[in-house]
């Protein structure tokens, strides 16, 4: 369970996120949606202990993220940020291998190698595993980052816009894969999505944020209504019944 | 662009990410042989006739052997310091001489010698190491505040910082009549290395061992604070350890040899271009190339205007600048 209690982040006198109160039950996909600047990334990075908070507390599976040693947390929760950039020249496989660092401290065992193989093939990177990251396209690189997080094999997974740069086929494949992981392995996956239709299709819960606060939390049926979405995104959104459930139309 | 080839995966054989177990890489062996040959050449290069003169063997042991050992230790230490610094800052263009660390070491050395002219080698070394540490911490603190961490601005600011510290040293030296100390430090050279004075350089060997042990952790740190924290690395502690190792290596080398510009910059970059950045398997190459380059520069310096010597720092500076510019152009081309 992820428990967010009265969390506040103050960037400056004008910009503040929170207070946010949120309880996420274990298991399933929780989609964080909301307009640009709503505070989705801020909340997610605080959950992943990459950003300190100015008030409140967050606990994941009973561990206070501000106090638990990083090394211990790394086996419970993994996080992928919206932007990733580094100068180190690594191959896809080496990068994914670092997902095993919390367990192996760099000395990969055959079991680690197997998990790495699996993460690589899940994300359709098998043919690219020997390539350097700076020789990949944006979407290929994004898949490599997600593979690294999956190789970390944690109960809780936090992903900030993992569908960035992905084409239709790979977006669907990634969401299906995450859905499987959430339901067959009981993982809890919190994921920031901009495509509300994807969110409705694959998530078990939607959490809508606006102006630094959670304004709606519920099942896709509860959130996917014209009123809620129009209010959250401040743009007219119609919700219609499509062949596979509801569809938001906003263009 | 190239088409993703399924063969790439097949050739690498699944489960063999970094080819463990192969202890002696034939290429590495070749590298060791080449550098070994250079070191032998270094042992037998010089004005003094070690074969003919009566005290030839003694001179050989007093000057040539220490000089060659110093080349090995200093070359490897500076190359590794550059590598660790680049990983900790996530900037390809930093190394002890482009961040002011060597200038700080020089200042520390000078202060000790001004305050206590009779200070022992150990005391001078401690002064240099402490000053390098302080200087590196200041530089890292500055770096946390800039957003464009991978940009060229970073080394430019570092060089400026170094210039300021260097001029403070010059000022102090002028006031205390100790300009010659600055001169010796500025023109890093292996000329004066003799038995009894170079032995502290072995400390850098310990630094090397520490870097080898922490290699994977440094590679993870090189992925940036966030990814490193995500996989459970205690990032601040790693930065502290890295800074300490850099300070010790730079401080010791500065006291014994002097300034060795650009070595830590060009060596890791060349290795990374050719082999990527898997630190643990790269370290032997970084050490080897560092040793190779200083040795070649020292040999050139010794033979160019025989019987006199050109300081190795001068040759390194010229070579380093050329390689530096080539690297810049190369990286720009690759985007
Ligand atoms: N490092 C920072 N310093 C100052 N303000 C920041 C910082 N990071 C984010 N903010 C501000 O905090 C607010 C929330 O930002 P956040 O990145 O959490 O939004 P988001 O919901 O993830 O948006 P997007 O959909 O664009 O990714 C924004 O107003 C942003 O300008
Ligand atoms: Mg965001």
C-alpha cells in the first residue's frame, strides 16, 4: 500500500504542490492524469524518494520513504523519471543490467541474467541489446529505460510518462505487459499517462490531479465522464461509448 | 541508419552481457606489452651512461627506476582521477586540471611550505591533499547549482576557478619569495624524481585499488543522482568517497611530480569512445593508456633537446589540447 499523508512541496512562493492525501491499495495499475504542471511528476518523484518534501509523509509497504535507506527501498519500489539523460556510454544490456544492482551490487548472477533477458525481450529489444544507448531512437531508448526498471523487479513501480516517444504498437504492447504484471504478479504500478483513453483502457484506478491537488480518484467508469474530464483538463471533453469501452473525444 | 540486426543478439549469446570470466583479454595483453616496452625504453633513456660508468648500476637504481615507477603511478592515478571525476559530475570535460583541483593542490603545497619551510614531505602532501579536497568540494557545490551539467560551461568555469586559485598562489609566492616552488609545480616533470623522494606515490596505488573495488558503484553514480538512488546507491556517500580519492591522487601527484594537464581528460574519453563505459572492464585500459601517454610524453621531453629536458607538462599540454579539440569536434558531429 502507498500512503500519502498531507504531502506538500513548495517550489517557490507562488508554486506549491499539495497538500495531497492519497491511499493506493496494492495490486493493479493506477494512472495519474492531469494537465501540464498539475504536479504529477512532483508527486511521483516524492513517492520514489528522489525529491524531498516540505511537509507530510509517504510510506510504501509500510516503509517511510524519507527514512528508509535507499538500498532497502530499491528492492521495494522502482521509479522512472520523465526525462532521463546521462553521458555514460552503455549498451542496452548493460543499462538493463543495472536494474539488478540492488540485488547484485554489480556482480550479475545467472538468475540476474535471466531476468535481464526477460525484461529485454518483453520490451522487444532483443535485436538491440548490444547497441549503445546514444545510437538508438527516442522510443527505443525509452523502452530500454523501462526495461531497466522492470528488471529491478519490485512490488511497486512508478513510471512517469513511459509511453513518451513510443509508436502505437509499442505503446499497446507496453501497457499490456504492465497490465499482466499488475494482475498476474500482483504488482502495484503507478503510471503518469497523458492519453486518457489508454488510461481508461488499462488502468484499474484513475487519479486526476489539477493545480497541485488530487481532484478525483476512482475507477475508470467514475472518472471517465464528460463533467469530470472537462473540469480537470479545462477543455471540452465528450465521452462516447466505443467498441472497447468509453472513449474521450477532445479534438 | 542501420537496420536493427537480429544477429547482434545472437552473436552476443543471451546471458553474456559483459563476458565474465575471460581473465586475460588478448588485446589487453598486447596493450600491456606495448606499454611495458615503453617503460623499458624509459629505463634506458638518459644522458648518463649507465653501462659504461663505474656507478652506472647505482645511478640506474637511484634515478631511472624511480622515474619509471613514478611514470606508472602518476599516469594511472591522473587518468583514473579524471575518469572518476567525469562520472561524478556527468560531464565529459572535467578532470583535475579543468576543475581547479590541481591549482588547489598547488596552493595547499605552497601554504605548507610558506608556513613551515622545513616541513616534511608528508606534511606537504597532507597540505596538498586537504586543499584539493576543499577545492573539489567547492567545485561540486557549484556544479549542483547549474542546470547545464553536461555543457562546456562547466570546464570553462573550472578553469577560471583554477586560474583564480593559481593567481592567489602566485601572489602569496611573490610576497614570500617562493616563486620557485610555484615554478616547479607548474612545470610538472619527472626530472627530479630520485630514490627517497618518490615513494609516497605508492599511495596512489591504494587509490587505484579502491577505484577498482568501487568500480560498479562509480558506474552507477555516473548514471546520475536519480537513477543511482533508484537502484539503491547512497549517492552522496559515493560522491564523498570519489572526491576523497581524487583529492588524494591529485594531491600526491602534485607534490611529487607537479601539474600533469589534460591527462585525466583525454584518456577516459578515448577509452569510452572505443569501448563504451563499462567501468570495471575499462579500468585496466584507462590505467594503461594513462601510463602509455605520460611515458611517451616523458620520453619525447627527454630526447627532444638532449642533454636538456622539456617538462612533460608542456608536451602533455600540447598533446592534450589537440586531442581535446578533436574530441569536441567528434562529439559535436555525433550530436
Ligand atoms: N524544479 C522545479 N523548480 C520550480 N518549480 C518546479 C520545478 N519542477 C516543477 N515545478 C513546478 O511545479 C509544478 C508541477 O510540476 P510537475 O512537473 O509536477 O507537473 P506535471 O503534472 O508532471 O506536468 P507535465 O504533464 O507537464 O509533466 C509546475 O507548475 C512546475 O512549473
Ligand atoms: Mg511531468
